[in-house]
C-alpha cells in the first residue's frame, strides 16, 4: 500500500474520532506516523500537532455552530495550559525516542481506560473551583506539549467533573482546549515543523479534516458510548504494542 494511501486512511480515522468524540484521534496519530509512515518519534509528535491543530479547529467550527462550545469554562481551562504546553514542546526535542514511545504508550493506555469508564454527566457549570480548573488545564497543556497529542481524552472528563459541563458540551468545548494547546506547543516546535515531510503530513491532515465533518454527523446518529468502547479497545491494543516496542 502506498504511503499516500496510508496517510489518507489514517487521517480519515483520526478525524472521525475527533469529530465524533471530541478527542482520542490524536492519540492514534503518533503511532500511525511512526509505524505506518516511518516517522521518528520526535518528528511524529511534531507532525501530530500540525494535524491535530487543523483538525480540531475544523471540528470546533462545527460544534460552535451547534451551540456545544462553552467559552466561560473552556477559555480558563485552555489559558491555564498555554505556558505548560510551550514548555513541554521545548523539552520534548531533547527526550530519547524510547522514552517518548514508552510515555506515549502509557498515555494511550490511560486514554483507553478513560473511554471504557466514561464519567457521569454533571450539572451545568456552577460551584466551580477556579484553582482546580487551572490545575487541570495546566496538566493537559503539559501532556500536549511533550507528547504531541491534543488531550481530548483527558479534557472531556475534566470538563465534566471539574468545570461541570454536560457531556455533549464537554465534547465541543474540549475542541477549543485542544486547538489552543496544540497551537501553543506547535509554536515551540516551529523549527522542527519546517523539516517535516509535507508530502505525507498535508494529505494526512486533509483527510483528517474531512473525517472530522463526518465524525460530527456520526455523533448525531450513533450512541457515544458505543463509539467510545470500540475506539478504546483499539487504542488499548496500540498502547500495548508501543509499550512492548519501547522496552525492546
């Protein structure tokens, strides 16, 4: 199978997940870039940020029109992650490839766990502790910067439990957080982005954007719990494979 076709297929799947679930797809972008398209771990995390940024921004536009983006809680959450995201993006370049792969496997496994045990829906934001929102946002920003993932799989439950958003609004608002954090982390890696293989990254990102539109429509027709469970088991298998690879 040609590299271009692999990039298009992988991009479509990742965009579908981002559009439908508000996160998770970016966790597959890095392993797809490494194992299917031959990127190094450092290059894969940078390329993933490019893909996640443009795809999340596209999905965010659709969710904004649908009225599921809550700026009040989302803006504070995203702002708290800006500095950690930039710092993480700067530090990532100096980490050994095996460490990046192993850390990514752990985060992917956590993502699968979160999706298999979705948080209960809470009341619309009230009695929200600003310190908890800021701390959660900062932690997510650091993960985004170091590993090149949008962090929607962590943002959605945090927005439900900490910011007190309903699940549907948390999915839409997580895309705002992902877009802001990914842009900040990408800014710290501007030099690395210039050396990427754009003949692969560009069609990958294009397919992901198209997939994000389909994902939003899919979310309106199929149970979110069903989508999460299927994706979680796939992600768990990927995490196990990457962890074994990092240890070898």
